[in-house]
């Protein structure tokens, strides 16, 4: 049995069903990230731009806590969050030839229509019919 990077894999149908139930969470993540950006909060360093900590109360903004909670929930389902700004997610998938790839979806797209090899990333997206 080949060694895969991910323990959970989705068929195209499973990913599509999962997407219908989580689309609202992806929308929320993008909205939360925009709010944090407007507040001047850098989610990657966990501090306000130019600041030395989360804020004067030593707590993280509630938007960040909610964003992290959603990201963890997606991760527990086996879904990879790739861009908080664009609402880009990947579903690990095994092609018929045994290759592990990602089914790729971005907020604003109607359906999962693309896939890409793990090493190729978003720039290497191909139409699903080429899967």
C-alpha cells in the first residue's frame, strides 16, 4: 500500500457533499479575516501590526478565536484550508492511478471543478474532467 501524506481522502462526490455543508464556514472565515485585517491584526504573528502583543487585555480578538475554531473543525474533517483571504480549500483525493492529489475549491466557484497535484499547488489547477 502506498504511503500517503493524508490519512483522510475524499471521492469527488464526498467532497461535493461536504462542500454543501461547509460553504457557509468558508464564507465566515473570509469575513473574519477581513475584519481582523481592518482592525490591524496580523493573524500570522498574533499581534496588531506594529504592536508587541494581542492587545492591552492580553486576549486575542474574538474574530481570531472564531476563525481558529472553524479552521480546526475543517481540519478535523480532513479539509485543508489554503487561503483565508480567498476562501481556498483542498480535499485530499486518490486518483485511479493511486496518486494523491487535491480536489480544489475557492469561494465564489459554484462547484468543485478543479484538482491539482500536491507539488503543483493552486497554479497547477486542472479541470476535473482531466482527473
